[in-house]
């Protein structure tokens, strides 16, 4: 059965789907010795020889880990201007994995990393309704009117197309504690746009002071110290795949 080239690269753990597309556009991918730069190209994984930068790529067993990300680390596989990345915290992990979604430099909490590109794609796409839960502290005391706006969804400028505004998906928001100059809230999203929560609260005049992701689907930070990671259990992976609408692997995890 034929498969899109960028999905194959993701399945092989080479890159995420988006990064795989970039590799193709950069002319770094060959199929049977020929450079392929056309997005949407399909290959036969059983017959075609795929190489990236001259090295043959093949599917590999999937690895799934969660990290309790502290502040001060960027969610990237490559360092930028000396800033440490979350990959620096994965000491002893030999398999190359990629972050599922992002937590910015000043945010912390649960981060899933895997080389399972299909699962990563589904967890971040709003179509599959996988919940991500956050604890958010903001400046001031948002009125109920403002919270209702955020719950319904507000228009934010597209991260890539300036001048284009898209409405955020409906969100669950509950006030935990409101005291003095700050308010603590619990927020549940089913999408993952860049700096979404910070941009949403900024839009209604209440900048975020702190942001912690506490769960993704069935995964939580329970028992996981800050800055440490652990492998998911087969049961956790199976349940996460079910939430994302994927059939369990008949061979196990």
C-alpha cells in the first residue's frame, strides 16, 4: 500500500509530519536515488528506497515518553542561541523522539515526546477532541463576561498568515481562586495553537503570569518530578491511541 512520503518519514522517526515536509522541500530526501521535492508524493514502503541526507530510513519501534518540563527550556529538538531544549532533559534515551505540541520557554508541565507521527498529529488536531488540561494564573480578575467570550472562542491572528484571523475552538474554563491582583483558573483545550492560552488572555486584558499543563488525555504528571521523564506503559499508550481514534497495535507497544 502506498503512503505519502512525509508521513513515512514521520513513521520512521526522522521528523514530525511538518518537519518531514520541510526536508522534502529542502531537497534532502531521495526516493530510489532521485531527489523528491514535491509535497504529496507517494511511495511504496515495501519496494522504494528512501534516504535523508544520504542515509537510508526505515520504520522503527515507537517510543513514548512524558516529561515534566520546567521553565527555561524550549520545546525543540535543536538549540537556539544557546537556550537549552527539552531534549537536553532526556538523558539516557537513545531513540530520537519529537515533542507533541509545544510549551513555551516560560511554561511548564506535561510534555509528550514520541516518534509515532500519526499519534502526534491526531493529539494536536482539534478534529480528534483530545483534551489538554492547564492550570493558569493571570493578572487581575477576569469578569464572567470575559470568561464567557473565551469559552465560546475568540478570534486570534493566524501564527503564519498575518492579517488572517481564526476563531479558537470552545474551551472549558473554571475559576479556582481569585484573590488580590491575580486569578487562578483551570482550562481545558482540544486544540494546540502557538501560545494560544497566553494570547487568549492577553486579548481580554489579563496577561498570563504562570502556565502549567497538567494532563493530555489520560496522561498526568502524578509522581513525576519536575525535569524528569518516564516511558509510558503499554496500557497508557493503548488508551491514548483510543482517545485519538487509532486502533491498538496488534503486536503491542
